[in-house]
C-alpha cells in the first residue's frame, strides 16, 4: 500500500502553526498550567502522545474515551494533543468551543488513505449498503457515513445491525477483516491501513517471544492478520491497557504505538513491557510520526496565541455530527 500523507482538508481552515522561539528561561510546564487556568482550557491527550504531554493533560484516553470527553466538559477551549481527525471530532461535538491543535500537520495516514472524491465514487457501487466508518477519518468522510466506530466499540456497532444488512466498512482493512472474522459478516472493506500498525515485524516479534517465553503478545486490531494470529490478546488501546492491569502475567510484547507503554508502566510499575519493533528496524519501537509532532513547546504557543484553531463549516458539522452521535448513543447503552 502507498500512503498518501497529504492532509484531506475538507472544510478545515488552517490558521498556520506559529514558528515562535521560546525564551529558554520560561518554565513551559508552569506556563501551560497558568494558561489553562486563565483561559479555562481542557487538554485532551491520546495515549500515543509523548509521556510529558500525557502527564500534563487533564484527560488521557483512546479515541472513544476522548470523543466522550470532548462532548462533555465545562471548558471554554479544548486543546487536543492528538491528530487532526481527533480535533475535528472535538469541534463537531462542541461547535461553540474553540478547539486548538498544537501542530496542524499532525495528520493520520489511515485518514489520508480514503480521499473523499474516491470514496463518493466507491459508495455509488453499493447503493444497498450502509457505511460504518472508523473514527480515523476526515470530517467529510464521517459526513458521508451512517455511523462511526472506534476499535473499542466496532464489534458492538456492527452487530447492532441485522445480519442481512449490507455494510461498507472504511477505511482500515485490517480492522475490517478482523471484525468480519469475529462477527461472521461479509462487509465490503476499503483498502486503507495505519502506517504504524502495518509495519510490525512478525519475525522480530517471534524472536522476542523466543527470548521471553513468559511474555504475552498483545496487539491492536489494526495490525496485520499474522500479528493477530500469534497474539494472546487483541484489543483497542484502552483494552490493551486494561488487560495489562487485570492480567496476572508480568511481561508483555506490545504491538501498537509505543506511546501507550507510558500508561502501562505507570499502572503496572513492577511489570515489563517490550515494544514490538517495525520491519527493518532495531530501535525497538514503532512510533506514529504524526502523533509525535506535538510537543510541550507547541502546546504552550497554541494556548498563548490560541492558534492553530480547527474551523469547520456549520453545514459540515451538522452532517458529521449525526453518525458520531449515533455511535456515542449506542456506546452508552
């Protein structure tokens, strides 16, 4: 698969990231704390952010948890330490609030793998199908969908429809195929994938397992099938974290973005976590370059100048909020 890293802009207005140098004497963490209080800001951070950002955030979670938090908070400003589609969801769910993202270039290879024009044509070939779109999509794709899902609730969302209902699942082929295997469905699946979860090395993971026979392999369902087949547990980012807390093993080989290891280690200080490595790499980690664009300095600048800001048209918000609310309502039951 060739990943198109360019951002599908849709109706987003980019204000541009301010390339401002910060005085070395400034205590950035203290300044962030002060600005949060002065401006009534909530910082939402994904598990894949760097540890320093996770530790300063008001709430850390996976896509579903962050969507729920974005819809229910008392802040005037939401700063989203994640990637663009996550910040879009926050704006869609809280259109009256100002939504900031530390770096507008923090995109998503999975979201970029489904261009709007191509999907519109694709959808015309399946007029009897409803569309279930993974959360890792642009606001425009969400507006073309019947319901959204995350890796936490994907099976529940799919099984909420009758067996005879024809379904298009976008855009992650690995997650879609995994759901098909669990539910017995035959969903039509868009050919998209996450560049991080596509790159795990089965050979390297098996070698680590050989060297650590007492370790359990845990994997995100965005991984390729061979990785899932050798895994002891498969689940969303939040589910993987919960498993390491409740499971009685002491060592884990973790096949998802390495940012989650920070929370795993905080929750389980006496356990050992080994990041599954990508293909052709000996670094022992597999990071999302987009997630890692966010830094404490960029958060400080974003809060100080209230830019870059996510701007979506009223029409797009009205169309995209429908399938997102359907997901949240079903997840809350």
